[in-house]
C-alpha cells in the first residue's frame, strides 16, 4: 500500500497549478499579437510625420533661399548641389538649422527648388519634362 501511495503522490503534484501557466501563455500570445498588429502602424505613422516635418523644413529653406537671392547679387541656387544651411543661418535668412528627420540632405533640384534626398516626391516637373502643357493655375 505504501508503494501505491508514493506512486500516485508525485503525479498529483505535477497537475496542480496549471491555470497560472495557461494564463501566462495566453497573455504572452495576446501581447505578441498586439505587437504584430500595432508596430507596423506605428512605423507608418512615424514615416508620415517625418515626411510632413521634412516638407515644412523644405518650405522654410526655400523661403530663406528666395529671400537671400532677392537681397544679394550672388545666387545660392546651383542645381544638384547641397544647400549650405549654416551659411543661411549665419547671414540671418534662416532662424535655425533643421535637418530632415529621416536623415536626408537638402539639395537644389533642376528648377532651383529645394529637394530632400530622403523625400524626393516634392519635386515638381516642368512642362517640357512631363510633355504636357500647364494651365493658368500652374499645376
């Protein structure tokens, strides 16, 4: 009889407390699924915010370059060349040097516009490049 009792005792001890293990596994899987669902949305949201911030910085830089060119005989616009943001700040045309959040560099585009190397979608093509005529609004 003692042999029977010893044989059943450890088997019963292994089966107790299983609910905590199932709860841990459930919470782990729920956490993993939520990370898989929300992480890509976070990355998309972040890249959208970076793109919008870069667009606003490009507008400020383009305004500073336009003001500089209007007040000086030497132009800063050299298509394909990087923009010297430090020089614009030193001369007082730019309040602060801001860089692209996606680590892009600001260069002059073919038409003299400010283009970011990380966000080149802001480049407007001319009528000769697209093969179409622009209306009075300029498109």
